[in-house]
C-alpha cells in the first residue's frame, strides 16, 4: 500500500479510536461531582472543591509526561505509545468503579495522567503524515471523531448512571478504552512525510525550545492553548450542580449529560468546516476570530434562568470552539519541522493540561466563594484577553515582516546575503 493509502487508513482507524477514547473519557464527567457525593454526607462547598481537584489532578502527571512521550514518538514512532496509553487508561478507569472514598478516586485519577495524552499523540501521528496545505481539513476531520465521542459520551454516561449506577458506568467505560487499544494495535501502520530539504533530521531539546522562542506567534499559540483550556474546563466539574440550581434534582444526570453533549454538537458541525476555511484564509486569522467569539458567547451563561437557555449558549460555544483545536494543530504543523513536531505538540499538550488543572480548580474555588454564575464572567474575560494577545502578536509579526521586506527592496544586496 502506498503512502497515501496508508495515511487514509490510519486516519480512519484513529478517527474511531479517538471516538472511543473521547466518548469513554467524557462519559464520567456529568456525574463526577455526583459520584463524590455518594462517598459521604458532604457540604456543597466540599463537593465543588473536590470535584475540581479530582478532575484536574489527572493532568498534573500528564503535564510532566506529554513532552517526554512527544520526544520518544519523534525518535521511535507513536503507535507503541498510543497502545500503551489506551490500555493504561482502560485499567485506570475500570478500577475507579471500585473506590469508596474521594482520596482513592483522587489517587487513581492522578495515576491516570501518565496515559492521558492519547488524543494529542494521535493528532501528532496524523499531522506528520499530512501535507501542510491540507492540514486544517485533515486535522479537522480527525477532530470530528473526538467530538463525536465527546458528544455521545456525556449523554450515554448520564443514561448509564441513572440506569446501572455510577460505579458500573466506570466499568462500562473501560470496555470502550480496551476497544480503542485493540484498534490501534491491529490496524495502524505508522508513516510520515520526509523532512523538507532545508530541515534538519535531528534536533536537541535546546534547539526545539529555541525554535519555539524564535517564533513569537508559535509561542503565543502554545500559551493561548493553556488559557483556552482554563476557560473550557472551569465550568466542567460543576456543571451538573449548576443544572441542579436551574432545574432541580429530577433526571439530573441525564439533563447534565445533555448540557455537556450539546457543546460537542456545535463542535461537530463546524470543526471540519473551520479547518477548510483556515486552509484558505490563514490559521492565525481564524484562530484569533474563534477565541474572541468564544468570549462573547461564554459571558451570558452566568445570567441564564432556565436550562434551555444554558443549552443554547453551550451549543454556540461549541460552534466557536469547534475549529480551535484542529486549527491550532495545523498552525503548529506549518511552523514546526517534521522532526520535532511530536515534541512541540508535547509542549502544547503540557500547556493544555496545565490549563485543565487550573480551570477546574479555579472554577471550583470561584463557585464556592462567589457562586457558579461568576465562573462564566471570569472565563469570558480570560478568552477575550487571549484573543487580544493573539491579535497583538500577529500584528507585530506582520509589521516586522513588512519592515524587513522594505529594507530588502531598498537594498537588494542584503537579499543575497
């Protein structure tokens, strides 16, 4: 089979693997805070705070391991890493169904972080086999697998929690993770495009860092990844409690699942389309637009009085966030040489996971002191600041480039140096 055929097969297999991974991981999110409540008679502040910490702790270890996995993948391939991650996640989640205290759940989610980079590693695998000019479309297509799983996961998780109980839902989730591991093990054959003529084949860790620092827009895109995740995850662990405030306890797990899933629907509708648009218009321009639009639609979430209003706003949030991940990945694909893309994406994943740590903890603390509505206002401000920072960096980059071109045009001798 030629490179193009293998690339298409890998994309199809990773689409389904990401579907199972994302679906299984998000199944538990709607009822994580409710699961903690079953361990004892706790105050609302205790539950919101520990829901944030328990959700976030997975990403503490993930922050450490993501660049390591990325560098190993650049040297030895990503398939073995993906298989190990999927099996590790399956075992971790299966065991969570047997815990009987918050501390036990906390420790298991901490250990789970070692294997938490499956989706980002799969994106790196597909990125390095994809030509730059279509990376937005291809990575957007891959993202639809993640989004579809994210869309169905919370809804299925809510149904399972109401039907068979929280502990059994964890065990059911582990089955989907085992399926993802087997799909990758049997079906994927890793390929990558050759390095371009001017690119080196090997880079030291210092050279990778220097490449990032010397490209301000690339550095800013990596940093903004953290703030987007802070914004996205600040409300996640306590969303079920917000739904309870708006709607009462009836069918709480199911309605919370809908509130989670609707964001994925908006994401699913637009993620590939944003990728195609960005391939034509420019990744940086569309990224700036989407971050600012996300800030606009996040703000009213703190003022809703009915669940249906919250659902509409979360759908619009999904529409705006739908392109951020594939476009961000495509931009990195454009700016980082093939030989270091795994490590650069590893740093990007670490910053994203740092945002995943800060977001839920921040959301839990803010909600405990000032109410859940205030989380929406702070989140909106963070997104707006991120969009403005991206715009300023892009403007400075454009101005510098134009100035350099002007100097060269006035002094042709410099262009030959």
